[in-house]
């Protein structure tokens, strides 16, 4: 297993050359990935939720014609076939007009997908989404039945998610994965969950940790300790070395030192505001939806998305402001550049967690 | 002068990016996934559209179920006989057209039809004629 300071020559060479690519990509900042927070309503009330969603949100859903008009403009300015639109929430399936919106996006040339808890995914709804060009889907599943239902705060959440998983796996055309948020209750059960998902035919399983924002702030016991985080890295590394039919990935949420290149397909690169933008439920424009809202760069109700994308986003493309606190003296900063931006609380410019510093 | 310099710098960045894409790390560099996003889709689909018409009356037919053999997807014609669905790209499709609502909207014989696809096509429109029972 890797240790904190044992980089191989190959790893060092990769990390060093990757910096040049990252610099070039930052300068060009092509929009490749666009989130649309289509609603803040949700049918679950998860303990670890990082968004502000509620069963009945005070922020109304963005009307589809406003969103689609903006997308038409984006399609005129950029090549839509190179942009993946990811519809998120809240729970996107609560919008009844989702298939119709997806169909129009696909006809414009965009590829599109959804992130869902699967609770409302019936065979008919899934069929209509696929007919309308759904190309990718991510299902949230946070463990075995009792743990998933506990964290999802609903007793039938697991059975519904399993029904959704079976549906998803019946359509190989749709790129899919399962994401699981690892916490203290599930860290020691990962091998069993892996075996179950593999038996069901899943091909990609993505693991991530809980960001202490939103409702997750009220449940610090969800947070992994440094030892637990290191054991998560070791679990992923070992599973990837098995070359199993089920590939396990750690999400691209932070720099991992000597685990870089070993626990996920790519090297760490927080592309927020470089390749990734978002249109939030209230029309605000930002990078990933879970980034502190103080970093909002504009609103489609005031300016075109493309104008905001081209002229703003300075804090995302020049991250020198993150070289403070723990990052100020970190030798790995050149490869990390302040971790994933969703780890930053902007009111006091505080990095909420540094995974690299936690690795034992 | 400054603009020429900027252009030169941008071209340089593009070249660096291309070199990386061609010779190393190509999948890891370009096929990324946001932390909380979906995997990338590669857009390997095609739009199949059409209209179902009665051969006898030439009226459009509502509620004809359209299925594609070996695919789990299905749809049905709307009140104007139109249907559409994005499907995985294949060389050919076997369509099954079925009258699923009995005598409502008339009674029509079922039809199975094989359509070959030109590789350059991104969409396909079918005019479907069904015989009256």
C-alpha cells in the first residue's frame, strides 16, 4: 500500500507533466460539463445532504422555457456535442417535464444525464427518459438496507433504489454508475457492498466522503477519521488491483498524494469553473452546485451564461487565493491548488478538510 | 501586438493540450466526471421518428405501440400518429408496430419491419402504413 511520502518515479513524472496540461486547460477553459439544478424540491431528507433542498422548496423550479432559451444560446456559441448537461437537484425526477426538456436538449446536440436517488424511477418514467435521449445516470446508494434507509431518512429508500438500479442496468446504452457516500457506519462494510453490487451487474462504483456543509453539518459522526479515510484509500486501491468487472473509483474531490493514479481513473484536477459550470435553481451561475454560494458569478436573469463564463470565473481560474492556512506551506500545493473548491467556506476562507493531510 | 502575443500563447496551450491528448493519458485527461455528476455520455444514439397512417383511410393512427426488437425501449404514437425515440446506434432495426387499444382508434394489423441504417445518418424518419383489419 502507498504511504504518504513514497511517490514512484512514474507518479512524479505524471504529476509534473499533468501540471502543464492543467495550466493549458485553465487558460482555454472550454465548457464541457454543465450542471442544471432543475429543482430544489426533494422526496427524501438525507442526513448528509449538502444542498439546501426540501420537500417543498421556497425557490420555485426554473421554468423550462427560460432554461431552454439559455441552452439554445449556448449551443449557438459553443459546440453542443462537446457539452454534457447534468440535471441535478433536489431530486430531478420530481419535475414532470424532464423528458420533454431532455428531448429538446438532445435535439440541440447536447448529451444529458441525471443524478438521482432513484426513489421515483418507475419503468415508465425511465423508458420515457431513455426515449428522450438520456445518455447517463448516476444513482445514489449509501450502503446496505439499514444504513441506506438511515442516512436517507426513509424506510423504503433502499428497496426503491434497488428497483431503480435494476432498471438502469437493463439499458447498456445509458452510461451509469452508483455513488456511495462513505461514513462511519459503512466504512467497514465496503467489501459486502462491493460483492452485492458486482453480483447485480454494476460496472462502476464511485465512492466519496461527506462534505460538512448543508444538513451534513448536524451529523459530525458521518465524517471519517484520518485512519478511516486511509483505510478507504487502501480498500479502493486493492479492489482496483483485482481488475474486477466492477471498477471502484474515488471521486475527484481532492488531491491524494501517493494515491494519485491508484484510486481513480484520472489525476486530481478540480475543473470547477474551468470545464464545469452550472445554472442553479434561482438562475445563478456558478461552477459545481455544491460550491459555496458566495462564489456565484452571475445570473442568467441579468446576463447570458456565455458572457458570464467568458468574462467572470476569475477565482476558479486563478486559485492563488487558496494558498493560505494549511495550503500556504504545503509542498504538494502545485499538484493540488487548494483541493476541490467545494471544500472551501468563503465567509472566512477556510478549507474545511484536506484529505492529503489526513492520509497516514 | 498584445493581441498577437495572446493568440500565440493560446495556440501554444492548444498544442500542449493536443500533445497530451495524442500521446499520453488521453482517457484520464479528457473523459472526466465532476465529483457529484454523471459519467460522460459518448452520444452513440440516433433519433428515430415517424408517423403511423392507415393505409385505407390515410388518417393518422393514435396509440400504436412501437417496439424495437432486442431493445427494452418502447413508445406509442400520439394523437397525430407521430412517434419519436432516441435509440442506440445500430446497423439495422427491427420495428414491431402493434395496435394495443383494441377497437379504440380503429383496428389495424400488426407490422414487423426491418430498416437498415446508413452510417452517416443521425436521424431516421419512417412513414408507417398499417392495414385496416
